[in-house]
């Protein structure tokens, strides 16, 4: 799958398509988003790299994909709670708000 760049701060109530793929009908119990790089921007315009502890975002909200139909998974990131400074480095540990399967 090709890499996708997403600017979470600029989305603000707008959806971004991360992936479109066909999956078999059935019940799914986890979605894993692999994150290669996170960059933060300070109010003064300076940038900093953020570390993601394990390089993935795991979403464990079960959902069903019905036969011959589609499902959309909408994820709300609470950025104000997701970014922390720890031991001299910035860490991105996503705090998820609502997760909607439709």
C-alpha cells in the first residue's frame, strides 16, 4: 500500500481517506495504522519530530462489513491529549475520540 501524508491539524471536521481496499464480508476486531513519521509545528512555526512508541495506531472497535456493501471507519483524534513531552523528547500517543463505523 502506498504511503499517505495526513495533516491532522488542518483537517478540522473534514475527512481524509487513508485507504480504500476491498475486504471480505465479516466481523473485524482491529484496525492497525502504521505511522512512519510524525512532525509537529509550534505556534512560532518551528518544527519538531515526534516519536510514536510502537509506530502503530491500533483501533480495537469491532465492526461488520456486510455482504456486497461498504463500511467507512471515521476516527477522531484528540490532538490536545495526544502530544506529550517526556524525557526531553516529544511523543505522539494518540488519544482517540469518537470512532464511528457506518
